[in-house]
């Protein structure tokens, strides 16, 4: 299982990996910090670029 994930992961380039990680983090944050404000966190992510 782990091997297949890493082999798929290596097919992506750095930009795609970053996008996937960001999407994954945003999904996690939206589940955990709904009351904190997902938009505030998202704005922090966008402004850091």
C-alpha cells in the first residue's frame, strides 16, 4: 500500500505535489476549524505566496 502511494507520488512534479498538499491541508482544516474560520486560514495561505 505504502509503496503504491509513493510510486504515484513520484510521478507528480513539485508544483503538483504542493497543490495536492495544500488541498489536503485545507480539507483537514475545514473539518477541524470550522468555527475558527476556514476563510481566515485560507487567506493566510494565499498571502504567504
